C-alpha cells in the first residue's frame, strides 16, 4: 500500500518526466509564392477587315503541372521545389496571356460565337532546367478546330534564362516567356500562319 509521502514523491518524479517527453512541433519551411509579371502588350486599335475570328474553348495543363515550381533533373525526372510555388496554376497565367495577345492582335480576334473556329491550348511543360545555365522552359499544344471539324495541332516551345538562385528574376522571366508563347500561338492561327499550320 502506497503511503501519502510516497505518493507525492511518485507524482514529483512522473510530472517532470511527462513534460520532458512532450513532442515539439516539426520545423517547417514557410512556402513562398512567385507570381509571373504579365506585361500587357500595346493595343493595335481596331481589327482589320480580314481579321480571323476565333473562339477559345479552354486552357489547361497536363496533370503533373500544378502550383509547385518544378525542376528537371539531369536524368529527366521532374521534382517539386519544397519552398517555392506559383501563386496560381501556370495554365491560368497562360490563359490570361493568350487573351491579352488576342486582344492586341491585328490578325485574330476573340469572339464568343459557336460558328467560328475554336482554339484549345494545353500547357505541356513548365519547369526549370539547369544544364549549364538555369532556364525556365515552357511548351504548349495548340488545337485549332475548323467549322468542318478538321483539327490542326501544333506545339510551340520556348525558354527563358533565369538567375540561378530562387526567386531571382523568375517572376519577370515567367512573364516574358508566357507573353512569347501566347504571341506565337496567335501567330499560328492568324490567316497567314494558318496555311503554314495546314502544311505541317
């Protein structure tokens, strides 16, 4: 039978031991956001009479492209950055860049009419490569569907040099790359460029 003095002694031993065994919360690195700097292109004024109307259906990304900043390893494997991430999925930025490019194009205009050719865009690649210098690589797939249901596909790929240490100028580089990809996309569906697309 435990007597009162022994009971208090047992409590005095157990309580400090219990507090010493308390687990500390894990050390976590705060996540930092990167938002591409999209510069609005200069407006071209009113559309020319021969301007081609196009209806954008959607802009999407492959399943592995999300909010995280991706790095392509030398062996080709894509790994996610533990700290840096995009403030919104990259295909949302691409969608904005495409609408800006269409609004400023003298050759193509965006309309919401069912009887016009439709454009679907898929972001295929959006990652950092470090072979020699660090570059942000982007690739998109265009699918232009005519009124007679013929589908023409083309892939546009480009890259932009960024400073080695994140975030560096990654936000500005991403904005420049998105603008070039969007401009090239609009050029591919313009009346002159569409003939080239048909032959490819």
